[in-house]
């Protein structure tokens, strides 16, 4: 199998799980001069659609009004792999473990007040899970002060690189190097790779196949 196939996330549930965990996505629209405009935004994935909220005026809104075909991208760098993991003399061997999802879709402005309320409350629930706020209601005037953009995907593709392209022995070697380097992200990376820490080092508890 080609590497690109091995890196593909085949599980839609894993894609949804990833989108629900990440806090920043990037929406790409086409401006009046034909250039892509890319903006980082908070978002929520509800009912298989992306929702973002915006001010009622702005360039991205003008872009979408002219051309409702957009891109949306979410990524997470898990671990930078320094070149000396492979060869201390060859900097080109540096690599990165990551997860990413890329969407091509159709954007629209949500006008239905019930759907708009659902999206805004979904955003609050995602970013403020501890609560301590009054849910938005569909008869509130605040709804007029915000635009909600809905993106329905035409295509949605996920990629991940967490060692699934390696045989078990090489995967263990890589995990051990990450564990010994002990970066701020290493514990979470090893968990995602399917490893847990023991008194003797590491052991693999799960095959990293999505």
C-alpha cells in the first residue's frame, strides 16, 4: 500500500472525535480578486456540518456571498521528531507526527432562528463545558448581532501520522525515543500512538489504526 493510503483516516467517527476536540479551524474563501482568504476561527461540528460565528459584516461574508464554495481545515501537531532520532548529521530526516482534516464544502448563512440558536449553544457547550452561562434562546435580540455560517461538506478527508506506517519493532523504537526526549506533548502523543508507560518503560496496548 502507498504511504498516502496508510495515512488516511478511514473512520468517520475518528474524524468527528478529532473535530470535537480541536478549538481552531481555518476557513478559506475566495476574495474579489480571486485570491484565497484564510481565517482561523472557533467552530463546532454538529449534525455533520461545520458552524462558525462571525460579525455581521466582513470580507469573508462578502466572499461567501459571491462564491459559496469554501475550504475548512483543522490540524494538530502531535510531536516534532528531531533529525537526530535517525541521523545526527542529516537535518532532512526531521519529521512530524500529526492529525489533520480537510473539508471542501458549500457555505451558507443560517437564517433559521432555531438552527442559529442550536449552533451558538453548541459553540458555548464546546468551549465552556463547565457551564455557568444562560443558554441562548431563539427569541433573543443578540441573534441579530451575529452571523452564523454553516458549511456542508462535499468532501471530507482526514490524515494522521502516528507510526501506523511502521512495523511494531520500529514503532516501539520511535515511541521510546519520544518518551526519553520527554517534550511537553510526549505523554499525549504516546497515548494516541497506543502506548502506555510502565515501571520498565513503555508497552503497546493498541494498534494505531484509524
